[in-house]
């Protein structure tokens, strides 16, 4: 079974500017998200999507011809959303929001029976952008919760921190706002006064048994396009799959058209589930 996953930070729901003024960017976002014909869509910053009878969520379902999970709980309003194609994914078997209140923006875990020995779980992540130590704790939490239904977990979204691999391209420090530099780089006193990327947040995902899809494909194919920045200064939007899913990675691309749809580029990830490693099984406890 071939599966296409699209990941996109909407930017204030795709409905407003950062200053709060009305700005309907959804038509451009729908064009970007729908172009790869996704089977699953993981969204961040779904601001306002539950308002007025879930009007924007219904609009997205209609425009993309996808079904949706309930919106994940969020204490900030910058919550996440998951949509899926019933024809390929079937109906979801679990929707778990336990411990969502332990993160800044919240999350939920959606599980599907796609013919693997255990459910395939998806978690749309939006980690704390302000404090790396809190973001590290969130990374460990979402990594663990995506394993709630077994060894096949996917954590993807606005990770907000530099990629874990030490050979990743350096961020564009000149493009960084001071507040982003303060969170996305190590403290000068820790690293001899140099600007050093704060990779410990994403290292926690790797330490938890997940593989960075873009970095993996770059290592196996040498294609530099895999490492393109998704934000203004770094590749802060990332897709991580648990190790048994690694053989299934067959494609990755950055989604940047239409221009201006969001201040984040999207990602399209393609998996061949017939290649998934199915012998090392365990159950969550």
C-alpha cells in the first residue's frame, strides 16, 4: 500500500495575519495541501477551525474531500488537526488526547488499521517555541504517545528547532529574529560564545527511536533538496517515523507553492507500507 502524508503549519489558521487581521489564505493552502493527493494530512495552527460550528474544519473537509478527526485540545488556540482519506485509511480505530494538556499547543494520536501487525499512529506536533528545555520534554512526551498503539508511529509538524543530525546545514542566522535565536541556538556560555544550533530537542526524537525522513533520504540519495529550509531560517518543520517504518520511506518533497500560502513550507512524505519491518513487535505498557 502506498501512502502519502502532507504536513503543513497553516499560519494562524490560514484565516488571519499575525496581527489578527482577516486574511483568507485557505484557498492557496488547499491547493498546496491537495496537490500531492494526500491520504493523511497533519496540520498545525488550526486557529479558529472550531468556531461557528467548526465551519473552517468543514470547509477543509469539503475542499480536500477528506474526513477529519476531532480537533485536538489546545490551551493556546494554536491547536492541531488531522484529516484522512477514508478510501485508503479506513475509519480510525483510536483518537487519544491523553496528556495533551502537558504541552503548550496540545496534540492527539490517531490510529488506523492499514494491514500492519499493529495500528499505524499519527501525531501532529507543534512544540513549544519559547523554551528548549520545555520543548525537549514535549518531544519525549509526543514520541512516547505516538507509540501508544505499538511500534508504528509518526510524529510530524512544526518542531520549531534545528534538525538533529550534526551535518545538517547551519541555520540562516542573519534571518533569525532575536527571540528565535535565543531558543534555536545554544547559550553562548555553554559553547564558547559561538552560534551553535540547539539540536537537543530533535535529538530527543532520535533518541526515542524515530528517524528524520528528510535527513534519511538525503543520506541515501544525496539529494540536497531534502534539506531545504521550511521556515525563514531553518528546516524547523519535520516528519519523524519510528524505526520499523524507515524501510517504507520512498519519497519526500518540500511544498512551497502557491507562494504566500503560509509562512511555513509544507512537506509531502510518501511511504510504501509493503516495505515496513514487521518482525520486531512489542506492545505498549
